[in-house]
């Protein structure tokens, strides 16, 4: 397969989340926050490069919105180039990873950052369609590619 | 014995008879019963037989006999006679050759060998056969013969000239067996140095070069291990064996560097290093430009292959050093100019992609020629710093590299040569950066490397900056190494300009600043100049300062100082640390202060010699009253870390009585803990004499009486005594453990008895047990298992809990041997919902077994998964939940067909944990759940 973006910009990784006293307190509840969601998806591997989505700035903490009480998660991701044919695959990987990692009470929306991809609307529509996501996972080959992306090395 | 023809015919029947009779023959020849010529005559029937087999056997018995003869037995004529015979045999059938080779091997090691014999053999051998047409073992023997000949008769062989060299090349060319190749590589470098290679140098080189780079993977079953690295190293020896080879070496290096294989590149670069070491600069100079071009391609290609990079840097270093070591002074400059000409432009831009690679090259240049290279590099740095556009990040990078350059210069003892006005100007520029908060620390770190050439004004500026760093409140910095470097070169000046000022103003600073100051100064204690001011300040703050917090801070600092000091006992002698603590301790009431006193005395005692320990205890122990809390702590400090040979018999009974008193009567938990640790240590340490033993039995009996009265404290005390005895391997320990085990059924003392097993099993950090019996943990496990097995089988709750503690302390291998027995008990422990400790202990043990994919657990995975999933929602402790999740994750390490049936249950079972209230639990759940999703889905 030909690599579309041969020389992507690589960014540094965020530092590990700081340990706080509240983390060890049995009685306190740690609410979900954007950083936690970001930590879930930052290590997804890019389908083209041996880099993570965090290093390519495809996902960023500032582009995640979370409403813990209303059980809603909203994520924007930014393809490295506007014609990236991998955008759907990346979006799907993010969805699947969150499907496996977040409690079922959350409604997760994954969309392309507005204005960063040529066929933004089409991709968003595909990602929002539950049936199509489920169908994609039924496909053995596709499921394997996604599993490769979201496995932590 | 008569050597008739019949005898010889019998002797030649089998290989065994040849071997046995050759021994007899050699003995008889040695005794003069038969001469060698007579012997040869006698077996003539075999040697001249028409049957090849007979001829082989005849030659074999002759060779075997020769091998067994003493080295000095045969005279020149006899050796010459046999030699001629063997040379003649070389024309014979090829089956005869192996026996001839054995014979020649025996002959050339004889003392009397006429010098024409080897030539005769060689010319006959090369005329009639070749080395490479023999079997592997014979090739090995022939190569050994060649080696022996070239070592012993090198002068004679030299007269053979090119023919001999040609034949040797033919003999080694195309060798395929690794062991033989290894042998060739070992002896050929010496050969190439001894014999002029004439017009055959290139042929010789080619016969080695065809192996380059070595491609060899040793098989694991090979007894004699030859590694690829060994061969590569030896091959390089061959390739640099003659100065004439260099021309072709260069071609080889250039060719192999173009390869994509890391091994080829690394071997070529290592070969270049070896060439630079072996050959003279006049040989290398004509090729330098070409070689630098190649090295540049490797070094500045932006590769991240660290192996290639480090080999390339090493090769460059050797190449440059070769020039530095030559008599021609200008050569090094000319090399350096070429290299620096390439890298200086890159160093001028700190954001350049290749900046890091170029700086590594720069450091190599400095290592090879410190004076010349560092002057050039530093002046280019000066120009960059002068420029307006230089950013902080660039400045930090430049400072870091300058620091390394200075360090190399100082190691190479050439700091003086860079002590120029230019360097001073650069230093001045650096000092300006001292004002900028982001670069100031880098400046200090950089200049500390070249302190001998930093002028006084600059040093003063640095002192005042260090004072500022040490005394400001807003940042944690460690400048202790910088202070240490200053102290090495300018102790007086550092003291008067910096340390004294800081210490004088110490009282006005906040606690956090003081902590920072103590931290940074503590390592200076090993420099004589600072010992006194530092210790005096600390001791003053410990004993004279009314604030408890100040005391504790100073005590912690003293502890740090003592742990860093090289001569603790000398410090104690000079500053009477122990004595002043003992004198002042009565005033102290704060437990933390007392604990610190204890630690410091401990540290001092620990670092004393045996005699000093005896002296210390003899001096102070009699005055200590264990009924006072402060004295109890001090006694623990004094006795807690004693060497096992310091006898305590004299004080033993009194000490134990007093300590028992504290343990049973006192309500101060801290004091009781100290008393327990001390009792345990003393019981463990005391000599196993009958007097001591009967005393211990007496007190154990007394404690048992107390236990009968229902005293929980007595149970705890007993457990500590049991611990001391058990570690020592005392035979009474098992009885006490049994008594404790019985208490597990007691209506009121069962909880205390469970904790007693925790005490016995746990390794306490502050507890010093000098006498340790081999395998005591294993012994404890077996004692406990024996004593409480019946109850364990009945799954009695307290017994399970107690057992949990013991099992945790038992080595994994012991548990593994008994897994069939303890497995069901462990599973049962996982059901004890009210004991967090037991759950954690048993989860941890199960986890250890799961990690190594234990067979027993494999059979019970379904059950284990069910129990662990239940524990992932255990409300009382997040650690239990996390441990359970980690265990479930590692279950996936079992083969896929084992775990796949469990997949759906686990994934569904973990959904709840994804919404756990603690983030750490959620993280573990996410990791575990995602790992389970991947089972069976990746091919």
C-alpha cells in the first residue's frame, strides 16, 4: 500500500498524568475527565506510520468534550492531510477503542475537526451510523486492522 | 616379549589392538628391547602389502607408537629416517594419509628434528595432495602442523619464498568449518607478520576478505562455543595483519558500508577502527578524505541506529587519534579541519536536524585533539551566542555541549591549552547567561567542568549566584555536585565566599530553604575543610534549637551526612555525636526526634568496627534505663545493629526482663514496637548456650501464663520471640509456633494470633537479625503447614488468614512444589470477604503462578476467573480490585485455546469495573478488557 503522507510532523507526547492524593483515597470518587478520555485514545497507532495518534496530533485533549452527568462524550479528530483516506479507519478505531473502554452509559460521538478533511460530512455520517460501525466490525479483515491499531504495544 | 611377525599380525587386527599394542611397543622401544628401525622392518609386511587396508593399519601403528614415545628419545638420524618414510607414504592411497598426518604431528614435536625434514615434508605434501581435500578433522590437524612448522622453522621456511606462501594460501582458501576457520584466524595474523607476502599479499587478503562480514549463527548444541563476535574480532586481526592490506581494506570498508545490513556496517566500522590502530599515519593519510566521506554518510545521515552511530564515532575517534599520535604535527590539524569544516555549520544552528549527531562528532574531535578542536568549536559557539537571534533552547544546548567539551579537556589534562583570551571571552558570555533563570543552572553545570581555568572574578559571580540558588524559596535544585567540584579546587574560597555566608544566615531562612541547604551541603562532609562547620551547625540545631521541626530537619540532614560520609566512626570521635545524643536525649520528648536519635546511633554503630562496637556498648549501655521511653529508643539504636560477635550475655537477662516489662505493661504503641524489635534482635543474636536457652524457655513459659490470662499483648510478644528464634533456626521455635497456632481457635485471642503470624512472616525494614539460618522461610512454611493443616482442610477462617501471611513470605519455588496441597486453600482464601489483607496476599500469590502459566491453575481457570471477577467489585479496597484486574489480564498469557472459552464471560464481567469510582481501577479495567478483546482476533 502506498503511503499517502510520507513525512508527517511529529509532536512530543504529553507527560504522564500526575499522581494526586485524591487518587489514593478510597472514599473519594474520581469523576471522568477529558484527560482520562484522551489517555484512552492517545496510544492508538496510526495505520500508516509507527506513531501514535497523539504524536501526530490527530487527537488532542483540547478537542475532547465531556459531560459526565449527561453521559456524553464528544471527540474531534484531525487527519494529518485533507485527503487522508485513512480518516474513516482512524475514526472507527477511536470509536471501537472507546466502545471497549468506556462504561456503556456514555453516548460517544466521533467527528472530524471541522474544515480539516475533504469529505468531512461523509465520514462523520459513516461514523455516526451504529449499524455501519457494527457491520464494519463483523468484517474479519477490517476488524483485524482495527485491532492492530488499538493494541497497545 | 618376542616381536615376531605373528605378534604384529595380531596387533594389526582391530583398531583397539593397534592402540593397545602401540603402547607396548613404545614402552619396549623406550626400554631398548627393539629399535625403531627394527620395528619398521618388522611391520614391513604390512606397510608394503598390496592391501590398502593393511597399509593403513601398518602406518597407524607406527604413528600411534611414535605419538607415545618421549619427545627426546629419537635422534636426528632416526627422525630423518621416519620422516622420509612418511613423505614417501604421502604418494599412497588417500586412506593412508590420515595415519601419515598423525605420524607427522608426532614427529614435528620431537626435540631432534633435522631442519631439512620439514621442507621435505612440505614439498612432498603439496606435490601429492592438498589440505582442502581432507576430512574436517584431518584439515584441523594439518593446519596445526602448518602452524607448528611456521613457528619452529620460520627462518628455514622463509627461504622457500613465494612458493610456501602460495601453498599456505591454497591450504586455507575455501575452509568452511567454523572451528577450522577460527583456528586459521587465530594463527594467520602472526604468519602474515613473520613471512614476507611478496606479490601474494592481495591473494592472502582475498582469502580472508571473502569471510567479511562474518555470517554465522552458532547452533545451541555445539559444545565448544564459538560466537559470531569472536570470529569477527579474529577476522579483523587477519585483515589488519599486514600494512600492505590497507589499500584493499579501504575498498572493502567502502563496499560493505553501502550494505543495508547493520552487521555489515558495524563490522566495517570496527575494521576501520582496527586499521587506525594497526597502521601508520603515512599509510592512512592518502585515504583519509575518502574514509571521512564514508563516515560522514553514516554519521550525518540522520539515522537512529545507535549501534552504527557508536561504531562510526569510535572509528572516527581512532582515525583522528592515529593522526594525533603521528610525528607529523600538522597531520592532526589537517584531519580536524576537514571534519570540523563539515560539522561547524551544523553546530551553528541548534535547531538543525543533525545537531545532535554533529555534536557527537564534535566531542569525538575534542577527544582526539583537545586543544585544536575545542578552540575551533568554542569560538564558533561564541559567535552564535553573540548573535541576537539565539533562543534559550539553543543556549542550553550549547552550554550542555561546552560542558562536555570542558570535561573531556579536563580528563585529557589539556585544560591549560585552552586557557586563552578567547575562552575567557566565552566564559564572560556564559556569565551573562547566569542572570537568565532558565539558563543559569546550565551555566553552573558547564563552568564547573573547567574550574581551574575560570578566573577569580567569574568565580566570585558564580559564588554569589550559588548563594542565591541555595537560599531562595521557589525552586528545588540540586547543586551538590557543583559545590563538590568547587570544593575540590578552591576549598578555602568556597568556604569563605559561599558556605560560610549561607551557614551564618541559616537561622533567618524558612524550613524549606534550610532543607534545601542541608541537602546540597551534605556531600561536602567528606572534604576536610567543611566537616567542622557543617557538623557544628547541624549539632547546634539538633540540641540548641528549641523548635522541634528544626531539630527534626537537622537530624534528617545529619542522617544524610552520616550515610554519605566515608569515615563515620572518625566523625563520631571528633564531634562526640553519640555521646551528645545520649546526654541530651532525656530532654527530648518528641517521638519523631527520638526515632531520629535512634537511627543516627544505629548508623554510627553500624559503621564501627567490632572493637569499636564493644567499646561503645560497654561505655553507654550500663547507664541506660530501659524503663524510660527515651532510653529505650537509644538502646535500640545502640544494640539494634550490632555485629553478631559482640557478646551480650552479660546484659541479656536484664535487657529482656526490662523489655518484656515495656511490652506487657506499656500503652505507648511506639515504645512497644521498639521494644519488640529489640527483643527479636537480641533473642536472635544471643549465643545458643544452655544458660541463655533455659532463660528464654523460662520467659516463654511466663508469657504463656500471661496468655492464659487472656493478654493480647503477650501473644504479640511471643510472636516476636518466635520470629527471632525461627530465623536463627532454634529448635524451640517450632513449639512456640505450635502454641500460637493453637491460639487461632481461642475465643478472644484468635485475632491477635492471626496477627502473630503476620509478625513472624513479614520482613521489617528496621529489624536487624544477625544470625540467619539457611532456608528458614521454607522451614516456617513446613512447620505451619504441619501444625495447622487439619484446620486448613476444614477451611477455618482464622487459620486461613494466618496461613495467608505465611504463604506470602514463602519463596515461590517452595509453593510450587506444594501447589497441589495449598491450591484449594488459596482459592478458599479468595472467598474471605472481610479480610482485605488475606485477599491481597492470596491474589498476589495466585498472580505469581498465573504469570508463569502454571499447570495447576490452568486446570482451575474457570473457578479462578469467577472468583477474581467477583473481587473486581470488592468495595473495601481499591487495591484488591486492581490486583484482581491485573490477575485477570495476565490470564491471557495462557495459550489461546485455554482462554478463548472464557472470553465472553470476562468481557461482560468487566463492564462494571469500567465505571468504578476510582480512576486507577478504571485504568486497570480498561487495560484488562482491551487485552481480552484481542484474544483470538489477531492472527
